[in-house]
C-alpha cells in the first residue's frame, strides 16, 4: 500500500489555511507531491480517488468509491 501521509498533511493544511497566498503555496506542494507519486509508479486511478477524498473531506461518496476501488484491486491481486 502506498504511503499518502504527506499528501494528507498538505490537504489538511489547505483546508485549514485562511490566507489565500499560503493556500496557493500548498496547492503547488500538492501538485508536486502528485507528480512524485505518479513517477514512483502509484496507480493513477487510486491517486485520483485519493485526491477527491482528501479534497472533499465530508463527501461520503468519494470515500466509498476509494474503498470499492481498493477492494477490487486487492481481489485482482489475490486471484492472479
């Protein structure tokens, strides 16, 4: 499983930051972290669903889609 802790930390800072300039700064950090994770070989669909879950913290649909996707991927790995 991929470690998304740095990305989670960045999105937490974005949600609780009131200063617009600092928010933009953290969005740039998030974009750099996303590029780094994609270059490291993280599944792009899982990363997209993780972005959505982190960006919309109270959206239960985003979290449910991420859990469903992860369960399908683990099923494929088990049966392969």
